[in-house]
């Protein structure tokens, strides 16, 4: 690779004159911002063990009341970006959030899009724009950009969930802000999107109602995602990667605008090699145990463990059980890459 020279090669007085006028020579930095063939990635393969996170999160529950924290979260930060940046990848934020019995995290809305993947505990709920979504293990709950949301907990054990947001991207764009609610609980409306959209290929058809809601489905129960995966796997035993995308059932598009969300089933003993693709991705073990292998990382995902893979990296997923299927939740930056025309698969 040809060297375009170093900044130090230029005379000091010239560099000082440039700096004083807010000018920078491009050539010494050109290779850095646009390396040959493969981008520089700060995102490092990183694994977060739920068994290690959980006691520290419970301790946060004892140390910091919810009224003080508002959202009691330990961020799963990628060391490649610097822990203070609170990034799992360029565009993905991950956090483990704890709500104790009786606690309430008040209503607010913000520009970053979020989803919650419920990890443990029963009896909690998230109300999104007046739609009360019960939270059970594996349920995916959307809180898309601009929608009011609050969390409550009527159960008797701690509830923990994984938050996935596009915060790093929205922050980078200088578009990240929040608005607090009035401190009151939202009024709850009837209706559950997943019941209105209970079967693929059929869409509810309102005649006497106003225009369709932009986000008709806010809760994707795990029982439905799991049943869909089993059905897909049974329908075609030769299918080599059993994956479902969480979509907006009104449009067929991704459930949210920036990050993509998927449910994956690995057949007993199965190993799948995913090709290197431009977006970074996140893997969270919902049921069973898996091995995740990539350049620079070899992780065993126990139940509720989470790991991330940088973009432009092939990933091999193996179900460690010879007799039971394994189920994973995945998140990635695909919708963003596709919308920007940057999406690539390297074979
Ligand atoms: C947020 O609003 C929640 O509402 C969780 O539960 C995590 C991380 C960054 C910014 C906003 C929530 C968040 C967040």
C-alpha cells in the first residue's frame, strides 16, 4: 500500500498556519479514513456472561433506588470503542435493565429507537403509547422513536431485560434527546397488536377507524416467534438457516427503521456459517447453549448470554446440544446499511 506521507513530514510553520485557519491536509490521513478493501472497525468480538452480569445488576438494585436512576441499567460496552462510549458497535447500544417488584420507571420518549428482549422474571410490563405490553422471557417489546413508554412491575421477583437501542448512531448524528412525561401513569387502551396480526398473510382491515397506526405491533411474544421457527424448520428440513425477521406487519418492513431484529433456531447439533456482511451484529441466547466463532472471538453462549460481532466478519453458530434445538435473538445494523446503500455480503 502506498504511503501518502505523514503530517510530521510537513514544515512546522506550515502546519501551524493551517491549524490557525482550521485547515487540515487530507493526504496524511486519507488511508486512515478509507483503508483498502476492508473498513477499520473499533467493534471487537465481545462476550457478556449473564451469570456475571446478574449479581452486579442486583447489587445496583440495592445501591440505587429507581427514583434516582430512572432506568437502572448496566451497559454492555464494547472495549474497542472505549467503555465510556457505551457502544456495542458503531450503531448498537446494549444494556441489561433491572426492575424490582413494585418499582415504576416513569414515562418518557426519545429520538433513539429501542427494543426490550425480556431475560428473566414475570409480572413486569411496558406501556407504549397507551398499549400495555406484558413482559415474559423472550418477548420482544418495541419502543420506536418518539413513542411514550414507561415500565412497571407487579410481580414478586426481580425482572431483567436486554435493551437494544440505536443510540450511538442517533447521538453521532446530534439528534439524540428525550422528553419527560408528566409523572403520571399513561392511560391504557385496549388492543394487542400481536392478536390483531395473529397469522401471517392476513392483515386487519379497518373501515370505520382512522388511518393505520405507524407501529401496529409493539409486543412480539416469544411463544409466537418460537412456534414460527419450529414450523419453518419442520416445513423444510433442508433449510440451512432457520431465521425469522421481526417485521412491521402493516408494511412487511423491518420492525424498526435503523436496527434489525431476528429470531433464530439452530437444529440439534447444527453448525451454521454466516457470511461476512457489512453490518455488525449481536447474539443473545434465549434457550439452550451455543458456540459463536469468528475471527478474534470464540464464545460459549449460555442461557441469557450476549455477544457481538463486528461487521465484515464471518460468524459460525453451533448448537452445543445434540438433542434439543437452540434459540437465539439477534440484532444487527442491516436496515441502516440497506437504507444507506452500504449493505454488502462477502462470499
Ligand atoms: C431508555 O429510555 C431506556 O426507557 C433504557 O427503559 C435504556 C438507554 C439510553 C437512553 C435511553 C428505557 C436507555 C434509554
